C-alpha cells in the first residue's frame, strides 16, 4: 500500500490514461456526488455510531450487574427477578439489532455511491502529464503573463 502512495508505482500513467474515463464525466460525477454533503452525513452517522456504542456499553454494564444480582438472589427471589432480567436482555438484543442495522445501512449507502464513482486517478494523472508537458513546451516567460 505504501508503494501506491509514493509516485504511482502501482499505476502506470501511460496505461491508465488510455483506459481512463473522460475528464468531463469524472468532473460531473464528483460535482453531483457533493463530497462536502457526504462528509456532513458521515459526520452525523459517526457521532450517532459513537453515541450508540457508549449507550451499548452502559447497558451491558447494567445487564452484567443485574445478572450478578440475579445469581446472588435467593431461589424464592429469582422468579420475580427473572422477568425483569429477561426483559433487559431482550431490550439489549433489540438495541444491538438497531445499532447493527444503522451501521450496515450507513456503510451500504456510501459503498453504493462510491461503487459508481469513476476512478479519478487516471484523469488526474493525465492532467498532471499535460501540465508537465506544457511547462516543457512553453518557456517560463509564457506562464508569467497569466
């Protein structure tokens, strides 16, 4: 993975530019994708996931304490404690199911959007090569007037 960050050793510019998506198509996709909006949605989802994790941890501690109390209780008391303990476990299973569904839906939502995304690397590499070539073709004085 580190090699791909270096300078494109995994992706050869000449090979990838020939099979690249046209620049306007890439630009249109990313404009419509609205990265800032998606970041905002991901921020909200991330906060909700963190809140759900915290609530789940608190509920787990409560259940552990209730379970210890149940184990320590006299046999006569266990029958009355059992219903509330069972209800607590059922509620936690429901909460964990909701939490899992939320996380899965958040992942699938962004996955589906990114799956359709054209790879911007070939277009960016092509533009970079064009810019480099322009600097070689035109003298420095040409660029200073802009």
